[in-house]
């Protein structure tokens, strides 16, 4: 009973965070729209365009975002006949988690990785690489699948879908703003306002550059925090945290961790960074995942 109560609290907190995240990103989008409107001489025009564009983009991504992400990673739907053990693992862990069985997808790649996507447990999917299926034993595969199942059960997939969509909108609006400045258009030019125009453009350029960075940092910080929660959830589902810890060790030791079809838009979805490991302060700041050694340490302490 205690585990269920904790789970409901996690779901409630994640739904609240999703709303706050959406509200915060909409403020950034509205701010960018106001700057575009000021530059073109019509404050309301820029605001309306930004919110209208953002709303349409968000609706499309909300209903088709998961399919777009699966398509971007070249994940293909598979049948129980093709991968019977994968399906049995999904069905068993979904039953333990109390959610519908997610759709199964496979990515043909030697890297060891997996991810979950969708907008809620009723509309979800889990994709795994062929490398993961080939090199993980039963306990390790269950640990990885349970980790992704926890993301689905706790509605992490919804929050990350919203974050990815909002960052995408901000990037597009910022790009539009930069192009507007470079084209030299706008309705605020006059013979006596040269200095003011230069200051306005500089401020706009700074905001156009910083807005996507701020949005990306927020998205990544949320992603890192949720990885720890999903690891803990996997330990509860399997009753065997050593399985996921062992899987993470294999993933960390993978000589070729690069998932060929991964990019910056999809990296936060995977159980471990799908890029080659690098070190440095900026790399850590913009990392999609917490240190894998720390995750293993926490699992071993359970």
C-alpha cells in the first residue's frame, strides 16, 4: 500500500510539474513574441503570432510527437513472434506496474540503449536496440524495461514530451527573430532613433540566443532528476536492483555507445546518453543524464 501511495504522489507531482513547465515555457514564448512584435512595430501582432504558432505546434506534437520521435530514431514496431521474450517482459512488468502494456519497438543498432515515449500510459511505447537485446541477460533486460516502465507509470514521458515541444518552439521563434534582425526589417526605424534601434537589436539578439539555452537547461535538469526516480521505480518493480545496476555497468562499458539515429532532440529519452562520453563542466551542465556511476551506487545501496 505504501508503494502505491508513493507512486500516486509521484504522478501528482509530475502532473503539477508538467503544468508549471508548460506555463513557464509559454511565458518565454510570449516574451519572444513581444520582442518580435516590437521589432516589426506591432506589439500584439508578434504576441498573437507566437502564441498561435506555439499552440498549433504543441497540438501537433501532443498527438503525433511520440510517433515523430520513434520515426526520428528509426524505431520499428515488432511482433511477439519476432521477439517473444521482449513481449513477455513487457507484459509481465506492465502487469506489475498496473498499466497497459506499451507498444514494442526495436532499433537496429549495436549500442546498448532503450527509451520510452508517449503522452500517458494508455498511449505509450518502449523501444530497445538490438544490441541491448543481444547482450543483456534476463535480469538486466528486466531492469532496463522496468526503468522505462517507471517513466511511463509516473507520467515522465508526458513532462518530457511537453519540454521537448516547448524547447522546439522557442528555438524556431528565436531563429525567426534572428533572421528578422539580419534582414533589417521592422517598423521601429526612424531618422532620430539610430542608437535606440541598435540597443533594441542587441537586446533582442541576446534574448534570442539565451532563450533556447535556458529552455534546454531546464529540460535537461528535469530529465536528469527523473532518471534517479525511474531507477528506484525499476528496483521496486523487479524487486532486484542488482539487475539494473549490472545493466548500467554493461552500458557504461560499451565501446561504441553511439546510437546512430539519436540527436539532441531525442537524447534525453534514452536510459543512458546515446552519444560518446565526454568530460568537462559544460558537458556536465548540458548532460541529459546523471553520472552512470552515481546511479549504480544508489542502486547497490538499496
